[in-house]
C-alpha cells in the first residue's frame, strides 16, 4: 500500500478584510462590493511561496524521523525561475544533500502534479518517502476581482509505503489548453477571461466528464465519495459538478473562499489537508486539481490516521489569525503601489553567492555548532568555542536551532532603520538549549513584544535586492503569544 | 610586566573644530580648523610632527579610504600617517596610536586627528555602514538607536524599573547635557530642553525618543603629543602639563552576542576597560577620585548604564544618582560638562579626541564659562559598535606627577 503518511499546512496569519479593500475601490469599481464578503489570507512582506512551503513542510515533518528521498514543490509563483526552489526548501529543512528535488510549475495543477509525481516515485519503489509541497502567493492588480478572491497558503504531504494514513487509489489526468486565465513569463499579473465562460464551458462540460472518466478508471463510485475537494477557481462551482457526477451534496468540501481565498496551485492540497484533519478510517477522498485540464486523485483513509499526532494544518492556521483592516498595508506588501521608502532603503549590497554557498547550512538550515569539549550550542558555528570558560579550538558538531524553544532576551522596535513594515522589530533571541543571536522579529503585534516572550524560529525573506533580482532568505523569531503554534 | 602608559606622554596641544551641520565645509577644511588650533596651542610647526594617526569611521561618505586625505589636507611632511577605524571608538584609537608611538620612542612628537563629515548623506541620523559580505545575510537592519534601545529593555527587566521611571531618568540625562551645551560655543546643540519636551518627543526606537539620541554632526578634533621632557624643553610649564594616566581598550569576543550569560543591561567591555584603566592610573576609588568625565552618550540609556559600568554608580543605582543630580555641572562628578555627544555633537572619528580635548581644557583652567573648580582626573569613555559586540576605549588624563 502506498499513500499519504503525514500532512501539514500553512496559512499566513494576516487576513485582509475584503470589505475594506472593496470600499476603497468603490468609487471606480462598485461591482467589487459583490465580492466583499469574508476575508482572504495575506502573506507578510517577508513571505513568499518558498517560505510558506517550508513552514507547511515543517508542520508535516514535525515529530517524525523519516528518510526523505525527494522533495517536490508545485507553484505558479516560484520565487526563482532558475535556482531550484524545492532545493531551497530541502536546505531550509536541513535535509541531506543527497535528496532529489524538483519544481513543478506552469499551471494551477502544479500542486497536484507534484503530488502525483511523488506518489509515482514511491510506487516505483524508490528509496525513502517523498515530500510534496504546494504553495502560491499570487499577486493581483489593485481593484481587480482577483485581488479580493486570491489567498496565500501552502500545504504539504509526505508520501510513503508504511504507516499510510490515506491509501492512494490512483489518479487520472486530462490536459487541455483551456485558457480561462494566463500569466506570461515575466508578467506580474494574470490576464482573466469571462467567468461565465469558465463556468459554462469547463464546469458544466469537459470537467465533469473528465472527473467521471477518472472515477470510473479508479473504480470509485460517485455515491461512495465521502469528501470531494475540487480546487474551483471561483466560489460555488464545485457543487454543480458534484451534482452532475452524483456525488452527495454533503461530500462537497468547503472551498475556503470565505476564510483563505483561492490559493492557486496550493488549493487542491490545502483542501485535501483540511479533509484529512477530520477524516475517518474507511472514507473515500477525491481531490481535483484544475488548470488547463485536471488531475483527479482518490484516496481511502486507513485506521492509521487515528495514530497520527496532532498537527498544525488548516484548522490551526485558521485559528492563528490577524485581521488586516488596513488595505494600504496589503498594497505595500504586494508591491502594487509606488511607496516612498526613504533614502535608507537605497542601501542594498550585492549578495556574495560564494559566501552564501559556504554558509548554506547556517543561512538556510539555521545550523550552528556544538562545542565538542563543553557541549555549548552556538550560532553561528565557529572554529573556537564562544563559551568564555572554554574557547576550545576544534571543528564543532553541527547543531540545528530551527526547532529549539527560544525567548526574547532584549528587543526594540526601530522607526529609523529601513524595513518594508515599520517599525523594525529585532532583538537578542536566546535558545533554551544554549546559544543566542540578534535576530529579526516577524509577525509581531505593535505593543505586544516583551522580554521573556517565547518565539518560534521561522524561515523568511531577510531582504530583497530588486536591482539584481536576489532574494535573501534567513530565519526570524515569531512571537508565540501571537503565533499559537506547536 | 608591562609598566603601562601613566605619565609617559604629555599633551602638547589640542584643537577642535566647531561641531554641527557644517554645510560650509568638507572633511579637509574641518581637519584644518582643528589642526591649526592645535598647532598654535602646541607652539610648533607641522614639520616637527614625526608621525600621525587619522581616525575616521565612515569612509563611505566623504573622507574616503587610507590616511592620505589627512596627509594631503594638512600638507604633512611625508611622514608616516596611518588611518585607524574602530567604529565610534575610532577617535580614541587614533589618540592611542600617537601616544604609544611617543611612549615607544618611535618619534618625538605625534599627531592624532579624528574627523567625520556625516552631513553629506541626504538624510538624518547616521548613515548605514558597509558591514561585509556575511552580516547582511543574517543580521537585522540594525540602527544605532535600535541596538542601544535593547539595553533599556534589559535594564528595565533586570532592575524592575518601570518604563516611566526610566524615561524620566533618561530625560534628566539629556536635559543636563542640553544645559551644559549652552555654555559651549563649539557645541552643535546649544538650547536648553525641558524634560517634558524630551519625554514627549517622537519615538525613534522604543523606548528612546528623538532627544534620547545624540547629535549627528560634522567635526574634527586633534591632539599633538610628546614626552613630558620634550614638552618642558619646548617651554611648557610643568604645572600646566597634562599627561596620559591610562589608555585602555577592550573588545567583545562574541560572548555577549553568542553565549547565554550576559543579560544585556550593561556593557561588558566598559567594565573590563575601566578596571584596567583605574589600575593603570592608580585610581582606587573612582567615585571619590575622579573629578569629571565624558562618556559615550550616543543615547541617554548608554550614559545611564555607563555610570554603573565605570563603577561610579552602584549596579541599579544610576537612576537615583541621575535624579539626585550627582552628574550635573554642580554635582559631585560632572559628566558631559561640554554637552557630550548629545549636544557637542558626534562626528564619529573625532568624538574620542573631542572628549579628551574637554578634559584637557578643564585641567588647564581654559574651559571658560563651564570651567570646573580644580579638577584632578578626567576620564573619557568612547564606545563603538553594538552593546552585544563592541569596542570600548577609555582614557584618563590628569596633571603631570
């Protein structure tokens, strides 16, 4: 038996109140008020598909010691066209460099494509489990319907052949150049065709046919489907498809439009993760990725799901929520307005790629060292121990700090220095295991940061260099009082 | 066993430019302003100088690299000139180079000159520093107020000082320096400011407001040093001779920023350098023996903890001493009698020498309106870098013998 062995998700805690955004544009686009219900997930300025993927993967791997053979990442918003994004995810997870990595892109199906490829790899008997992650952070023009409807998120699965919580029944894929929207290479925004055509031509014609073929091929009777996750590009399309297929109304999963928004290549995976949170042994799950065709995957939940440790997936992420009522902040984070950033923002040194490579485990994996004599964990690793009572000179054992409990020792919020989100919060972060360093603080609430506060280290964008197109990633401290996470 | 520097080197002359937003001048003209005053004070010609040290920190703005800008601007006689840089402790570093050269007998007369032209950046506050290849990849975008504000968070935590109490003491520190600065014609900021205005100023880095931060200034200061014997041979009266009693430097080795011991509420290196400096100068009870001092008050909180780090206030006792006026001009040990970095201003490379300049004037009875009565020892404290990773230079000067 092969299938899903673990899952996790990540939704940024920022939630844009759609009504606030719609009201801002009501003078020119009163029609947007029709979309003004609920909220959408909104990435922080220092989050992108890659950082969200890392966080979803950490939640998926939490507490499990497994041998990963490959990492696959599906997205339509990979931060890099040429620098393997899945490779950065693997490095942030501090996986051995013998892991195989691949990016899946080019369609909203990229997430399910990565999932199918991962299952195929496991099915082919390759060594180790496979991590399949899907993430998207799609930008949209100000005052567009997409700006309101899109959301940012990631979801991840490990696929393997033992301790399977959802058995893979197989998949069926259809590829058709149905272009309801597209984004050419180098373009920041989607170009969108009329939604009525999408509904009539796809959701009432070829898509139900494709899914029906898939279910038949997989031997799944429509009436036996317990959860139907169709990554619909717009609300209220899945129910009609289910009805045409004979899938029960109450099997149609929540499309998460009111709480998260449409999360692109991550959406099918996010819905599947949400379904797994509440799945019972024996249930049949059907998930459909949509985009220039479709991928249909079917799973049967096994009794092993009841043994799976509690995890951060969709429910926990939905609970970790900060409503954003300031639409200007959303615009700034998504770079859709030209802001005055101040002269201090001009300082932007070149990124030394050779230094970045030498220190890749430090920068991407948050790996420091542990002194072989006194045992003090320290960051960064050095050739001489930092302990004033030791100073032993010998190469250190690698020591990863990413999951170590830590607290804020000193801090300030700084209105002078440049940051995309003033005031810049940073402070001395002290790890309970030993070790400390001056770190950026992210996901803060103004007036809520304090000495002694517990933090979780998170992988984020440290800075962007628009002149050279570089994105510098590193780890930051997220206060746990606001980030209620494991 | 090293003998130390005590009384081996005398100050022959000093000079200091007016500090401030010197839109009219570049670094070259600022250096000349300080240099010509020092030459006249020393009573020597430039060709008598055997070696020189230039201190400048921000070579990214104006001054450029190497010591050639000083050698060229001052038309020095093809002598050895060395540029030194050690963050905001650069001035003391230049002074140290000159003093040690004389003490070693490498030259008879040496020059230390510090200069900074900060106001060619187009914005307020300190310019950003180029910090190498690795730090931008993992350090926060730290500003100077942002890192020193960290000390305040730790101080409040350690001594359970309420924020309002600390803010009030910090305001008193800044207000005192503003009062002192009024009497200094070379100071950048020369207006008294009320504690209420200080506490109500816009926030820069929690809990530091605008008036908790020192002036960002252009300026230059210099010192000409020699041996006490040569100073006498050049006509200086022994009673007027000011000599170096101690000159110490202490640098972080990564412990504060990387090892879980230091609590962030004090500056470790100040404590180390102060102990060594007192020993070198033969000072046993600094709170009784010091007459005056200039500390690196880049921010009010830095001045507060430095009182404790120098052993003048007890740990946790600086708030009370400040509120009691212990460090005011009419207090027991006046601090920042010239206005300090806060109001004299802070042209980085010049500041360490500027502090010594004030102690020198006071010891010679030439401090005008702000002259203190019969000072014996003056201490300067020059701090560069971050509270968790820094450079501290301390000098003690006094009358010869």
